[in-house]
């Protein structure tokens, strides 16, 4: 009898506790939901405050930074161009991820868009792109490095000048080295003026496997030697000036470069081309001689 009473008591107590547990769980769920809503509200408020704190220009930078993740190549390229047009370091830093974009056109555009950063910072980002698999990305990167005027790019550009397989890229590297103006580039540029490179096809058989460096590359090297202004470049420039097999444009730029350097050692070579068949070369040589040795300059006929 007593045992039955105990069982009835326990059954009654369990039934009474069940609604209490269910109520407790419901309260817990409501509390969690309220906590989640509160957190969402707080985060939304913080984001709203942060957005309010941004200037209109900063909001535009963030907007274009978001577009860099677009699935459309043209959208990403447009975002890079808009950031570039702001001409601000923070906008250029926002562009940095685009240097690794899957689309070559975006990478090439980004190479010029980072130029509003401090020179060395931009150069550090650009140097790896000189090894890009696409020729025009490497070419645009070389030109962009020249615009930084950062001496950090000299070694990488000198290597590109010596080793890249594409003449357009080598020429861009030569131009960039002249813009930077570091004397460390002189040996590489001087070598380029007289370098012979491997030829292909029927030309290979005619030239025994080698031919002169591309004329644009040689011309760019001559101009850059003049911009740098080191006397170490004079022997290579003199050799080019007096080489009648060299293109007229290359010889003219060699004469101009010698004038910029101003080394009297170039005087005999300059005199020798006063009667050259190219009247423009003769004129340039005369003008340079007037500066270097006015008494011996003879006006070409």
C-alpha cells in the first residue's frame, strides 16, 4: 500500500515538473533570440557609425575596392581605373590585390594604378610582375617601374633587359632604367647597344645564329645612357655612333647622349660623322661639338 502511494507521488511530481522544464527551455530560446537580435543591432549600429565616419572619398574607395571582387573582368578593370584616377596613396593601396588578378588586362592596368604610393612601396609590388607570363603585362610593369623612379627596381629591370625574350619588354626596361637614372644600370645598357641575340628561322642560317639587338631596344638604351649621364657609357656610345651598319635613329641618339654626358673623349668620333650621309646625324654632331669644343666645330655643308 505504502509502495503504491510513493509511486503515485513520484508520478504526480514528474507530471508537474514537465511543463516547468518546457517553459524553461522556451525562456532559454527566447533569451538566445533576444541576444542574437541585440548583437545584430549593435553590429549594424557600429557599421553605420563607421560608414558615417568615412569621408565621401573614403566611401568611394571602399565602393571600388568591393568591385574588384566582381565576376566581370570589365567591372574590375573599371574599378582599377577609377581608383587610379583618384591619385591618392590609399586608393593605390586598394588596387594592390588587382596585381594578381586572373585577367591580364586587369593586372596591366593595375601596374600603373599603384603609382600614387610612395615610390619604394610601389616598386616592391611591381617587381614580381616582371616575371608575368604575359608579354604586355611585363612591358607595362617595366614602364610603370620607370615612373616610380625608385632605385629598388634597377636590378630587376637590368635582368629583364638582359634576359627577356620579347623585344618590347627589353625596350621598356631600357626606357625605365633611363628614367630612374641609376649608374648601376650603365653596364647593362652599354652591353645592349652592342649585343647580338639569337636569331630564328632563315635569318638564323644567314647570320650564323645571331643578329643585332632590336633597333628600338638599342635606341632606348642610347637615350637612357644619355639620361644617366655617366662617362662609363661613352665607349659604347662612341662605338654605336661610328658604326655605319647601325640604324640612323640609333646613331642620332648616340650622338645626343654623348652631348648630354659631355665627355671630351667623344670629340674625335663626333668629328668623324660631320660628313655622314645622314644630314640629321651631321647636324646633331655639330651641335654637340659646339658645346664640347667650340673652336673645332665645323658646320656641315
